[in-house]
C-alpha cells in the first residue's frame, strides 16, 4: 500500500480526480494554497496498492503535466483601447509535485 | 512514532476528535472533500507512539464504523402532499479510511 | 527525499513560509483546525532532500518556537472603564509539531 500526495493546479484537479476514479482509484482532495506551484493549488491524496502506483502516476502525468497555453492578455487600462490589438501570449500552466509515501498499514471501517 | 491519517464523514469528526482527545491523543483536522467516502468528509491527522496505534484504531472504529441509519426521505416536490406518507429508509452512514504512516522523526518546538 | 509536515499557529505561518522560500524550500499550506495547538493552526508540507532536513528544522524552530508574549488584556465589559488600568499579561504563543516522513519516490511533471 502507498499513499500518493499530488499537489497540482486547481484547474487540473477535477479532470484528474475524474480520470483517477474512472480507473477505480480512491481520492480525497485537500484544500491547499501556494508554494509548490505558482497559482492556487489542490492536494489529492490517493491510496493505492504497490502494483498500481505506476498507473496512478501515468494518469497524473497525462492530466497535469506542465504545458504552454495561449491566453489573451488583459487589455491595458487607461491606454488607447481603440488602437490596442491584444496579442495572445504563451503561459506555462499545469504541473504536479508528487510524493509517494510508504504506508505501514491500511484499514477500512 | 506513527502518523495516522483518517478520512471520515464530517458528521463523525467531532465525536471522534473528542473521543481521541479524551484519551490524550493529539489531532489536527484537515479540510477535505469527496472521494474515499461519498459525503463531505474530514481528514484527521493523529500523531501517536507505536504502542498506541492499536488504541487509536479502536477509537476510530468505535466512532466511525459504517452503519445503517433510518432517515425520513425528502417529500416529493409537486406531488400530492396530503396523501404522501413518508416511509423511513435505511442509508449507510459513517465509515473511515485509515492510513498508518511511518515517521522518521518527530519534534515539538 | 523527506516530506516534512509542520503544524503551527496561523500567525507564524506566513513568516515561516517566507523564511523557507528564502532558502529555496518549496512549501504547500494546508487549511487545518484545532488539536495539536490550542489556536487556529496551519499545516505546511515541505518537500526536501535528506541532507536539507536539519536546515528546514532550524528554520521552523527559529520562526515558530513557543514563546511568551505580553498582551493587553481585553478591558472588562460593563466595568468602571475610567478606573480600569489594563495590566499586560504573559501568554504562550507559537509552537510547532513537526513530523518528518520518509518518501519512497518523488516526481515533478
Ligand atoms: Ni508508466
Ligand atoms: Ni484492538
Ligand atoms: Ni540544527
């Protein structure tokens, strides 16, 4: 038995939780803020058998890897809005920091 | 030293925290949502000596085991309320998912 | 790799998080309540290399140790406010409960 703690961006957490539960992984979401990742983030606790760790990691990697995203920049305030042509910019989104912890024993009551 | 992480239903968390502190266990409550259990849930972190793990588990089992509860169903909306006789139904409540984690070292400052 | 879980008072958490990030430690803050410490508290998760554990512990000790603080007592309600001279009192603040957990493996995606 292992306990996986995955810290990821809020925006990726529902997709990841759905992908994990679709493969019968049980997850619990902790409310967390700041630190490992720049934006608001979430920590998922995933309990899994030793032989399922690699599958869980694959699902995390597929759903949370850091990637680039084109976003429309906020238009500058007080500028000449008429002549302003927003140019999409590339930002890094996603990413996950993952700890796999050993478990001494596991119970369900 | 062990760190016990117990994921349980919100409704059981105060009773369990009280029962644990009555036996001098120290607990910290994490705000958590969804996953291991169907309803809103809470995660308790319990630090304890190796020789007290079994006592802590007994207290968790006694206060959080899955059990059946008779509840009055919600009366159907828009139905004929006069002729509606609510029949109590049995639902499963409670339950706990418990991980006992090894601890390398422990400090109090 | 180790995962340090430090439970501390809310009032110390920003100072500690800043001190840790100033030394390139990555932290994530969990919303927690009650238990190990009397007042509202916070749990910081700190991932660090084995050889950096002692440095992280020193930073936690320096920023969160239990200490005495002089506080002005709340003036008694309904009393004779004119003749009331508030006498500062000593209270214990701070303190941290710290678990260092072994980590099987660690990933960043
Ligand atoms: Ni793989
Ligand atoms: Ni027993
Ligand atoms: Ni030292």
